């Protein structure tokens, strides 16, 4: 159980550093700090996915709460306004825990109040409950709740306006809120004794994280009604939903959700607390879109990305034996293949998918290989995937979008000016931060791996012509890769070979983590001796306690901090920032070159410990997208990232299997 005591909960700084996350399997979420103070435009109590898993809108921002004990009022919420924090409800917070969902225990006026927040799987519904805990004191305890609504696209902000419809539909145990024409209706089911409908604007909330990011950071929120409860008589319940819900069903919904979550962690590959917490975290990224299962790349702002889905799939689904989910993901993207490419991104507004990546499609092959190795489900691969994979290879041979094609040397070249096709894709305006046009090292590793996967499948499916073709292509790629990319003087690989038409090939000698994939992927083009040397270079130059730096600290282009506005942050995104997901490939590579020895397994386990500690402490059951390159490696970016969780879970499973 992730748990924090009063020393953390009553400290504003400690509370704001820790964010809790609830998700609904549709792309919607509830998200805030354990202090109860929203520091970001993405914080909200009901962020609904109106076009699952996208079309996300912050409908209900938060609940303002005042508890009255024998006539004395105490405010439990917290907000930041210009030059002040008011109220300061976190000072009454004695405990926060995930049990299994966010649970807050307040103590004030001689009574203890427990608040829980949970979402319903498959619905844009959040349930908030309050109850007295501990010995009854005979005190009169009342609770008044003021919902604050935003009703905006989740990247935006709301300001006071005259267009808002202030009218609230008051029905028995229900308040119906429809503030803007054409937007969803919010239903607040409740068991309040009294409902007040005198609406008012709460002005000038300050979001400090947005200010730090160099973005607009002030918002006005509207309070459409108030709800008055008698906590002595019964627990208070508020159900905020896009559906009409019966407040009397809250208990049954709670029990059903507890059972669902228990069934998820019961599938954890090991019974220890870390593995169970990671398995629960992994479940939050698996969502449904009309075509089937997919993966939200990161909360709060990413949608489902092809690259992230394929990298994450083995860790999110296979250790926990969720093979049907894995099949659904593979099927979803197989149906979306176009010109030999899977989508890089399904846009948030529901437009046509974007096919602007060279590596996502190649990761698709590795995801299929990992699925087949775990399930031996060759019938599914033969019937639904093999022809799709063969067509992808054919498109790459003859050429597809963005000059992606096989060169005469058997290696894969890609790119055009101003377009970022690899995972190192940061741009500032038209300026490309890490131009990797030509032949990036990890693309060659993925291409070779894909060809070997195809050769194996062709043999299993008795495709003799395919077996010969793919094996020959793989052999040519391996020969020329070693000749072109290996740096004998440095004991590692070039990052990119630029083969722009009409120019002499140039080599990017930056020390970056992309080369680790040439060792970690199932099929490698390197000899054991070269692989060992490469792993040592990466260890010495890039390894940190929380993952691999994207650039060696000795490089003049290195950025050790991830701060400032969008331009400053994008300039650092792949120029030294640490990505925890890369620790997974590094550990796989390290175990490979040390042949899975006991000392290597022990060392690999030690390398995971800082991230595991982060998971149970600062991460509140999740792993962040990135960390700063310089110590103490502050967490940045998305608070919860799919491939960060997936690769940590996969690496733990690999270590466990090796030790077994």
C-alpha cells in the first residue's frame, strides 16, 4: 500500500510534490495533489473522455469542502490565489493512502473524516464519499460541499463569462448541470439533506506548474450549487457522471470496483508489494477505443501513440498474463496499417491518424515476437498478423512516406528536412533539436530484429521463399551495419549516419542511449565482445539511478535541467534528460552480455531500487515520464508514463525469470 503519514500530508511542499491518479479505462481520469490543491490545468476531479479514449474535458475541477463540528467551521480544501494559499485544509490531513484508491483522513474539531475518490471502469463517472471514522464523540458534524466546474477542453483554461448557464436542475437526490450549449451534461447524484442553487464564480486560481512551464496559469471556476450533509446520520456521497446514477448504488459500485482491482493485482507475476503496485499502475494505461484495446502513452496529456503502445505492450500485458488485451492491441494497430506503417498517434480531436514515425512500425514486430514467445499463439499471428507484417516489409523495401526505404546496403534510411521520425522528436517551432535524418542506429537495430522475426515466422508457417528472403536481407543489414556504425576507438556505435542525397555520409558521434537497442533487442547484429564494450560505455556515460540520459554529460549540447518555457524544455527533452523506460533495455543488454549470471542479476535488481522507491513514494504508485539529467534527478513531464511502468515491470519479470 502506498501510504503517507502526517509528516508528509500536513506539509504543503511535500503534498504538492505528490500527485494521485484515478483512471476509467476510457482515457478519462481524476487527478490532483495529495494536498488537495490543483497546481495544473490538467488537475480535475472528473476529466471525461468524451470520444474515448480522447476528446478529454475538465468538467468537474474539484469540490470545496467545509466541515462544521458543533458549530465551528473547518475548511478541508486548499487553493492557491495570488500571494496566498487559502484555505489550508492539508493542515488537517493526517493520512493519505491508495487503498486501493485515493483515501484521505482528516482530523479536525475532535473528529476524523475519511474521504475516498474512485472512478468506475468503462464510465465517465467519479464517486466521492465522506464518512466519520474512529470512536463516535457525540458531536454534531455537518459537511457542506461546493462543486467547482470548468467545462473546457483539457488543454485550455476557463475565465468568467456571461455565456454560462447558471440554472441547475434540482431533482430528488440529483443536480443536473448544463452550463454551455453543445457540451455534455453533468449529473451530480447525492444524498445531501439540502441543496442550494445560488451560483457564483470563484476567481483567479493560480496553477504554479503552468507558471513554471511558461504558460497561462490563472483560471476562474464556477460553483453552480452547494450540498449540505449530516455526517452523523450517514456517510456523504457525491457521484459526478455523464450518466444518470442512483446515489444508492454507490456502495455496490465501490465493492465492484474493489473486486475488479483485486482481480488485476491478483494477476501480478509476483506477490511482492512492488510488483503488485506496478501491475495496478499498468492497468491504468490500458484503454478502449472503438477498434479495440490501446494504450494511453501518459497521463495527464498524452493520447494513444503507436510507438508507446508497442514498446509498452510486453510489460503492460505479458507478465500479468493479459494475453487477450495484448491481442486486442495488436489487432487494433494491425487494422490501422497504411502504406506499411502503423499510426504514430491517434489525434486527440478524432481526426485521421498520423503516420509520421519510422520506429513505431518496427516496434510492432518486436511486440508480436514477445507476444508469441509468451503465448505460443501462432494461429492468431498466422491468421491476422503475418500477411500484415509481410506487407509492411514490402512497403519498406519499395519505399513509403517520408523517404522511409531500404538502401542498397540493406539498412533503413528515413527522413526529410524538418520532420522528426524517431522517438527523439523535439522541435522548437521549425527548429529540429535532434535532427536524425538518414540512418539512426536504433532504427537499424529494430529493422534487423524485424527481419529476423519474419524469418522465424516464415519458417514456422512453411513460407520457404519468405524465409530465404528475410534471412538474406538480415545478413546484408548485419554486415553493413557493423562496417558503418561500429566505432573501434570509442567501443560503441554512431548515433546517426546522414546519407542525404548528393552529400558525403556524415556520422553523428554523440553518445546517446539509442545504441543500447542494438544489444537489448531479441536479435542483435553485434558480436559478444562488441556488445560488452558498448554496454560499458553506456553504463559509464549515460546511466543514472533513474534511467539513461539522452546525451552524455560531457557533450557540449548537454542540458542537465528541464526548466523554463516550452522552448527551453524542448531543448533539453532529448539533450540530457533521463528517461526511465530506457533502464529496461539497458538491463536486458547488461544481462545478455553477462549471460544472466547471479552477480549480474543482483546488480540489475539494485539498479531498479531507486525507481521502485520513487514508485512507492514520490510517484504515488506511478512512474514519471522523465527526470532531470543532473542530480537529484527531479521528476518532470507526465506524472504517469506507460513505457516507464511497462519497462520496469518487464525488467523485474526478466530478472525474476533469470533468478528462477
